[in-house]
C-alpha cells in the first residue's frame, strides 16, 4: 500500500515535471538550449582512477565567466529577483519561501534553479534542512549548493540547483572511492579530491553531522561561511550528502594568458565529475593532468583535509 507521504511526494514530482514540459512549450530560449544538449561535445577522462566527463557547453559561459566581485554584483541587476526574471519564467513555490524554476541554461537533461524569494545572500547554515527537504521531494534529482565563492554566479541571492540523477559520475561511483570510515554515517572519499560523505535516514542526525563538519572548517577573513560545495540526493529512504571543502574559488589557469588559460570555474557539477568548458578550444585541450592540477589547487590538500578528520574524530 502506498502511504500518504509517498502520494504527496509523487504529486509534487508530477507538478515539477509538468512545469518543465510547460516551460519548453512556451519558452523558445529554454527549448533551444535543452535541445542543444543532444549535440554537445563530450569526452571521458580518467583522473586518478576516477571517471570524469568534459562537456563543451557554450551556453554556460554566462555562469563560468560571471564576474562575482562586490563591485560587479553591485552594478548589475539580480537575475534571480522576481522583477528581473524573464517574462516566460514560471515557478512552483516550495515551503512558502522558495521558487522552483527551470534553468534555461542547462547542463543536465532536466535542470532547475531553486531560489529564495527574498534577495538575501547565498549561505547554507540556516538552509541545510531545506536542502534535505528539497532532495526528498525532488527525489529524481541531485540537489547542489555552490558557496558564494565556490562557483555561485549569484552570490548575492540564496539558491540551490537540481539536476537529473544518473548524470554525475560521483553520484554513481562514490562508494568505490571510500578511503576512510569515520563512523557508520560519515565517510572520507577520495575522488581526485578529498570530500566528506554523510549517509543517514534521520534528518536531525544528518543536520547534526553537517553542523559538525561546518563548525570544523575555517571561515576566511571577509567571508561569511567556510568555502564549500554540497551535493545531496535521496535514495532508498536515505539522504546522501557530499560536502566538499574548498581552499580557492578559481584556479590560476582561469586568469592566465595564452596557452595556460582555461576558462574553467569549478563548482558542484565539476566536482561531481562533469567538467564544464564553455570554450571549444578549452574542451579540445583539457587533459587528465589539467583537471588533476585544478582539483589540487581549488580543493583541500591531503594534509589540510587530515586535520579536519582529526578534529571530527576527536569528538
């Protein structure tokens, strides 16, 4: 017998799927960009025995190349605020304070942005529980969070994103790369970079574990929270969360000249195993070694990550 909760979740998922279909029927830009996904160039690479996909996606240059310094943000209109949304944009209200919207510049076959209705800064500490609820309702999707200095193209407006399950190599392969079990619900995974995975069926316990990690991470001068990317999904009545601590926003190659330049700005999707290259020249040139160097630069070193593990084990 199907329980009431399953019926309600199923109804909400139907609403979200209908939203996607309606948007593509009335929004030519979105329709064209989703159709273009079928023709994108992709290649598979092996980085430290971990599967990575490189996607050439020119529509994502808006995000990858976004200017996120305070002055640039101050000068531009916020593209997630109600008054600045495209006239074609439709939405579903979530928890009375978020809007679930189709992302017109997709990476996934189905890609959504979930933005807070108020113009408030990107921050996770008070919204992690909302992220878990979102993952449970949108259980056919991976929900991800890019910190304000970790790939968020709108660091001034709180939001999550959601992409179809089965697309990110990390989602499929993380268990194969567990290098340490801190406890039955917390694991260290080495996927070409170090990350912490939480797996539990209790929401309160999940939040508690996340808060422990959050409180062990450094907040740099001038920042509002520790640098991190988070990927969350719900399967077999459990939440699975990857918390990726970051040491740097963009790699040196982003700012380099000539042959050393790659317009790559790693965020959750890249760390999930799909590197986005909005320029064809970068897609053609990028190699396993380039990706390895970028990951080593923007993520924690083994030494730095070990200190976090020691702090977590000390409790």
